[in-house]
C-alpha cells in the first residue's frame, strides 16, 4: 500500500484496491518498461511510492532526446537541477569556450541514495510543469564537485 503522507489518498489509478479476496502480489503494483534499453529499478517494482510523473510507474512516455548531466541541486520536491557542460567554438579565435546549461529534471522516488555530483541520464517527455520537460532514467555515481567542468 502507498505511503499516505499527502492530504489526498495516494493510489495508482490502474489498480483496483477493493477487489474481493484481496490482490495477488503481481496485481498490487503497476509498472512498465520505458523502452530504449533502460532497466526498471527494483524499487519501482517492489516499492510503495505513488508518482504519476514517474516513467516506470506513471503514465509518462519517454520520447525525443536522451541527455546526460550532473546533479547540482536537490532542494525541490522530486525535482533536481542538472548541469550540462559543453564546448562552443569561436571562429574568430579558432578556439573553444566552456559553456553550460541548467535544466530542471523530475527525479522519481525509485532512485534512492542520490547525491549532488551524481551523473544522470534523462529522457524527454511531455511537459510535467512550467520548467520540467525531462525525466530521470538512470543514475550513476559520480565524484565530481559542484562546479567542475567535465566533457561527456
């Protein structure tokens, strides 16, 4: 059963909770494969969280771009700020300059022990809010500092 910490009753919309005789373990949780070779985390299969914006347990499809970046801030609820570093060529000086973009990304509760500096792979989805248009698909541990420049 879902953790009831919100004011509204938390449940997955595709699961009927009041079935006669109870639910089998296989019927008690909805999860789906986002495709593109990404594995479903065990927490998404066995966990008790409810997140309608999760690519594994919600109704959000991943389509479009797949990007990589480093987590810089984790102060929002289920949303992180990801920094993407890149090089921009300046034709006049025949050199490259460092540039970066910050983007807000939805981080599902199925990813546990995520810290600032971890490398995340994100996929484009429909707009989830005013600034969030990407969803986390994979988290890899990173030892980079907050402002360090790394080329992927």
